[in-house]
C-alpha cells in the first residue's frame, strides 16, 4: 500500500514565506506606480495654474497680487490670486459669481465655493489627498477644498507684506504686483508656486495659507511637518508606512520641477527671490 505524504508544517511555512516575500515586492511596486500617476497629475495641475498666471500677465502686463486689491479687509480675509486667475483657466462662470470685495468666507462666496467638482481639483496634490485622508474630509475647512499650491512671497516672514521695490521679495505679495521684467534672476531661476502640506488653507483664501515667504532656519525646510514639501510619497516595503519624499515647484518660466524633501535650503531661498542675484547650481 502506497502512503501519500501530506503537506508538512515546514512546507506550509515555506509557502507562506514565499507568498509574503512576493507581496512585499509587489504591493509597494503597485502603490508606487499609483503614486507616480498622482505625481504626474499634480505636475499637470501646476502647469495649468502656471499657464493661467501667464495668461493673466499677458492680459494685464503684470502678475496678479497675492490677494485681491482695493479692499479694507486684512489679507487673510480677502480672496487670493487663485481667484483672480480663474478667468484664465476657463473658469469665468465661477469668477463672475464671487464677490471680490467681500471676505473669502462671506455667505455669498461660500455659496459658490464647494469642496468638490469644477476647477477645485487643480488646487490639491492628488498624492497628498490620497495619503492624508482628504477624501474623508480631514483636510477641508468648513467644507471648502484646501490647496497645496502656495504663491512664493520671497525670503522672510514679512516678505508678503513688502512693497514692490523692497529687497528679497518674490513674485507674490499681498498688495504688490510685479512684471516679467522685474524678475532679474531669470524666470527659470525663480519660483512662482511651491507645494506644501503644512498649514494648508481654503483654495480661495488670502493670507499666509496661500502666500508665504521662505524663512531660513539653518535646517531642512521641506518634509513632513516642515513649512514646505511633504506632498509626494514612497513606500519601500509592504509593512512600511509611506513616507513623504518629494514635492513640486512651479518656476516663473512655466516649467515644473520635482525636488526632494532633502533639497539644500539655500537653493530654496535663492529660488524664492526675483532679484537676489544668487548663483543657483545647475541641475539642482
């Protein structure tokens, strides 16, 4: 009589180890592929916004101010440059119903600023949205979609409040407007928008949540819990939590660059000014 041997415990353990090994390779690969697609979508968001800002400049011969001008409201209560650019990203209907003289959260403006649909996807990084729970409303403010894309005001905490001829300013200031010709450092060497996961605010709100300066601290400026970056993730192993590794920058020439969170803070500082005269290394 022939005796058939069953699967032993050792054989079963070997099968389990092999399956777990394959999963540890495949799951991160699949997730990173999904994140790569999200990075591409995010890059396209910034290009779209950059084209809108450029079209605004072509029409008005200047960049938009960081917040809507001609109002007595403080900057963080005004509507912002994203709103001023709406007609130049084919969102005239929304622009026409927003009241530029009222606060961003006035009943009239809240009526037309929902958290989803329309152009609002332009203002969020999809990778950050997926990883940080935007889909369950974790990063909404009163039901209003938030934005990861902030206008660069220059260097220093007060950069957004400085006048147009002040030193160390960037393209966006609360009450100032600049022209292409004011960007002495070159459009390809000057940041227009930068991604952030820190202190995000409603896409249409003015103030530091959507216009801010680069503040040198002597340490890293981009990453999880830091002022900028922290929006794009990578995962090495199935049991490892995804970690923020990179972010996007929109330059004034309309190009989008991906930067690692570990980027030299001196480079970010140099890119923040329009006429600082800094030497920026090639291939940063």
